[in-house]
C-alpha cells in the first residue's frame, strides 16, 4: 500500500481513499483505522 519513500500527504490521501481515518497520533507514529482494523504509520522525523 505504501512504502518508505512516499510523502506523508500521499499516504494520507491513499488511506482516506480506502475509507480509513486518523484515530490518534503518537510522537513518532499515527494510528489509522477503518472502524474494524487499525494500522500504524510511522512519521519520519527530520
């Protein structure tokens, strides 16, 4: 679905397109859910 070279906005766009929404944010990751499953998306710190 995504790879480490995608920009954050592109990952968000793909997740939203598939019906996922942001559940919560951590310091180095975001948790996305579709209501049934959850996935963690790492946030690369610069």
